[in-house]
């Protein structure tokens, strides 16, 4: 491992650990496992802040759309293997069509169909957690030590 790779790893830890800890301390404990999609979003945000799929609009829209698809299926055909497969396929098609590919959001229909939360799930924990994660990486990417140019998140706000 090169010195730079080691320093990058330390910097990633210094951003991810406090950000994810704050999220998990603030959201309802019962939703901790329900936010598995947030873990992979955090990995992408802190390891690849310049990635095209990490525009704030892409993160927010795809996560919300995935959860809403899950709610729609839950209330129309229930939670089963077919609705779960359909939910993931629908959010994938929507992301592709909208050119907002953010793969972690593909887990949200599964989360909703398995956990069966109320609609308040959209605000707490989903939007609350995403807001904290995005604020965390925004600040973290500007504090990053080292020579310019440094990747700053977001590279772009919208499509």
C-alpha cells in the first residue's frame, strides 16, 4: 500500500465514521437495519465523491423513488418475492430512463417491502439520513488536506 493510499484510507475513515455514527444516533433504532442502502451510498460518497451517480439530485430522487415504489407495491400487491423483484426492476428502469444511476437506491423497494414502515419512513430515517450524509461529505470534501485540485462533493448539483 502506498503512502497516499494509506492517507486516503485514513481520511475516508475520518469522514465516514462520524457521519454514519451521527446518522445512527439520530434515527430511530428500529430503522438501523432498514437503512442498508445508506451504507453503500456512504461508501460511494466518501470513496468516489466525483462519481456521476452522486449528484445530490440523483441521490435524493432515486432513494425517494425507490422507497415510493416499495410503498406502492406494498399497498397494491403486498410483500412477496414477485413484488420485491418488480420493485428493484422498476427503480432500475426509472434510474436508467432518468439518467440518474445511483445503485444503492435499488435496495429501497426491498427495505420497504421487508420492514413495512409507515410513510413517515420517508422523512425519518430516509431523508434525515441522506441529508446528514450529504452534509457530512460536503464538509469533509472541503477539509481534505493535500495539494489542489481536491475532489469536492458535489461535482454538480443536478443533471
